[in-house]
C-alpha cells in the first residue's frame, strides 16, 4: 500500500489495550489488503515485544472494513506503543505512526491502612497513607 493504516485507541484495562484499525484509503491500497501486522513496543525505541499478524479473509471482511484489535497479556501500569502496517499481494506498506497508551494500574485489594489526617485549616485536612515496610 502507498499509505499506512490508522490505529485508533478504543479502551484499556490493566492487561489489555483495544484498538480499531482503519485501512488505507481505497486509492492508496494498491490492491486488496490481505493482512495487517501489529507491533507492540514497551517504549518508543525498543525491540517489539509482540508481533501479531491479522489475516484478512475476504469472505468475512468487506474490502474497506475497520478491524478491531486487542493487545492482550500486557503488564499493568506500563506504557506501550502500538503501530500497524498493511499487506497486499505486492508486499507491506509503511508502519503507521504509533499510539502510546499506558495500561491501568491494579486496584487496591483492600481498604487503606495506616491513614493519618492533619487539620490544615478550619475547612481542610491533609491525608497521608503509609504503606509500612515494603
């Protein structure tokens, strides 16, 4: 393809980032898209930690269909850079500009412990949570 697909962020969780792949415009496809390659990095300049190929079955997807893609098995509270490129029978196009997303942190498993409050003024307080020994 003469142009790259577009990767659109949809949602995330502690271990998953959901995206939509928008194909290149019809004029830039240079033939039917037969697959997409998604690369996932833990930073902007790392070696990819995950390569995913999405094969396009023409009986399942219309020629210019948007494709949902979920990056799963990720670590919590880590920044990931996702990028995608399309393939035709001639070969691959360029990778898209990346989308940088951070997975969510895990919610605490219990109630806060060792809470200390301090009166700062007649209408405000300061609150500190101590973790204890780590």
